[in-house]
C-alpha cells in the first residue's frame, strides 16, 4: 500500500498467525499484509 520495500518485513505462512489461509509479508513501514499469491497453495 505504501510502496515501501518488503525486504525487512515479517513473513508468515498460511495459518501461521491463525487468521488467514494465505502466506503474506507484513510491511515494515505501514504494517499492511501483502498476500504472497501462489505460495503454499495446493496445485490441483
């Protein structure tokens, strides 16, 4: 959202924090959860 680099953001796997089925990176600047599409999903 803020266009800051996500290089130092916290990374979460699906359901790691107990709230979302998607992997995401939390922005170190604004805290927005940036979904990592295609990561950790089942390939059918």
